[in-house]
């Protein structure tokens, strides 16, 4: 069976970026992990940046699949939204590359690591935007700016799941879902 050298290089690069971050990853390391000559990498990728973009594309595809697995036509918009965001947050917390990029941005502010995190956020916001547009079309939610709404929903979710627990007792998944529904669906105005 022929070995897929390109896939071998991509897998090795993903491992290297996850272990060492963007800045500390070298083409020599990738070649060593992939067990190929450095020239082999350059037959597929011009430079480290191009290789990183390939890894990010793969990560984003995986994230979309993770979110879509939990979307159910039997549930309403807010239940699906919460389920998808929960899965994406779990995925991000478990995925070594996303964690390493976050750490690298915090510690040294590497621009490519920040760009990787921005790509993740844009992909998640884009996915939520599609769900918002669909919900508007079905009459499940009022007409609104789908992009802005998706951004606010993601930020609210992150505030409830990540930021809140920095200074308070963490909220359970059920509490997060209830707060998301309260702020986004019911609102603060009295009946």
C-alpha cells in the first residue's frame, strides 16, 4: 500500500503545532516527526504558513462536523444552538492545537497563532449565523442581523462558560442553557 506522504506531513505538522505552537515549530521538526526529508514537505507546501493554513482548514472542518452531529430537526433553535456551542467548547478544550494557540497568544502574542484563533472564531460565528438565518426563515426568531446576532450569542456563551468561572462558581450545562435562553429568547423586559 502506498504511503500518502502529503497526509504524513500534514499529520506531523498538526502534532508539531499542537506540541510546540506556531512560533517554535520548524520544518525540520515536521520532517523528523513525519519521517521524511525536508524537501518532501516543500513538494506539497511552500512554507510553514501554508502548512499551518492547511492544519487550520482541517481543524475547522472537524469543528463543523462536531457541531452538526448534535443538531436535531426535532429540537428548537435555542436547544440546538446550546448543544452545538457546548460541543464546540468541549472540542476546543480537548483539542491540543486550539489550546496551544491560546497559550502562545497569551504568552508571546504570535500573530499567526492569533490568526488561527481568529479563524476558529470566524468559523464558529459563521456556523451560528447560518443557524440564525435558518431560524429566521422558519419564524423561530425575529428578523435580525444574523452576523451580529451570531457574534453576540457566541460571546454570551463564552462569558457564561469561560469568563464567569474565573471569579464565580462555574455554571452547570443546564444553567448555561437556561441563561442563554433567558437573555436571548425571553429578555429582561417584564411581560
